[in-house]
C-alpha cells in the first residue's frame, strides 16, 4: 500500500467515528455503556485501539500505544488528529432526533452502519449509531465530538469494517468528500425514486 493510501486510510479510520456521528433519531437507553475499544476488522485481521488512548490524544495532542504506531506509519501528526477528534458538531437535540426518523436519515445511517457497528453485531448498527449520537448530544448539551460519540456509544466495542471503509475511500479522497458521499448519495437515490411515475 502506498504512502498516500496509508495516510488516507489512517485519517479515515480515525475520523470514522466523527462521520458516524451524523444526526440521529429517537433516544435509546445506553444503560451506562460506552465504547472501550474501536476494533478494525478485515477477515481474520483484528486490531483494537482503546478509546482511552483516543481520549488521551484528544486532550494532550500526544499519541500512545498502538495509536502512536498507527499514526507514525501513516505519517499523521498527532496534534492534527487531536484537532479532528475534538471538532464538535452543534445540533439541536429534538430536531436531530426527528431527522433520522425520516427516510433520508435512515438512508444516511444505513450507509454509515455498513462501516461502523457493534463488534460482531452489524444487524444493530443503525440503532447503535442513533443511541451514540442522541445520548452524546444529550450529555454534551447539544454538542458532539468524536470522543463524545464514543463515550455515548451503547456497546463496549465498536467495529470498523476495513473492507467497507476502503470501498468508500475509493470514492472519496478527503474527509469532506466522505461527508458528501454519505449525505448526497442517499438523497440522489430518493430523488430518483420520487421521479418514477406512479404505478
């Protein structure tokens, strides 16, 4: 894998929780759970990065453990990644809750849930995303960062599918393009469906 591709992959992996943190739907109880690890999986390959290490990076700008090795390999500056982890979305809780109850919201969540979901439980990816976003917004008084999302995620281990992530990365060369991919593609599909003549 070339250096450029490694950089894109590392940035996307570390940013995955941010892009999972899109407007959610009804509040689901988290029962005090939070993600302890972000687990990157591809077939038999499995590597975990502790959320505590991501939180440490976000608060200090310094990487430790496996995260330090990943950033060094991808030639990513810890301080820049820390900024990404600390970036906050400000979203109105009630409006956000309603938004992903719509067909467009469900379509966006379905795309994200192909990449990010509870470990070995992809079938509950959408409810887990909703719970993480809404509970995170509630705890953050209407603001949500990647760390806030992970601390509100309702299961201890959040899986990131590397093959699914790479498939998306082939269609997007930057984080802004990733956001565009997740938000506009479902809209295009719904527009096409709406344009079809009634039977």
